[in-house]
C-alpha cells in the first residue's frame, strides 16, 4: 500500500531532530518527532508502508510489529487531518 502526501502540505526538516508539516489550505502546522519525520520523508519519495517499516528497522532496534504499529499510528493521524491519503 502507498500513502500519498497531500500536494498542499509542505515539510521542513529540523536537521534530523524532527520536522514541521504545514497544510497550506488550513494554515495549520504539525510537529513531527524524529521517527515521524523519517516516515514523512519516505512517503514523499513514494515509498510504501513496507519501505517505511524496513527503514525504521534499519535505524532503530525495534521489532517488525513495533515498527508497523508506529507507522500505522502516524498514518491514521495524518489521514484524520487530511494530510495524506492511501492508494
């Protein structure tokens, strides 16, 4: 499954410590922690949920279940704010 960022959402990285998403339609902004920023960056590159899970597991010592749960939690949150959509 692919999750596609909304075209009107802009991301700014904070040098590896997280980032900010800004929805240009609503002028709302959302702060991402380091893991959330990593997830967003893979989404922007067109990566799948499996790609994100693999990237998280390469960087952090977590189980596949923990990585999948973290990714799913953030995606559901981003969907609820209409920042991404599933394809």
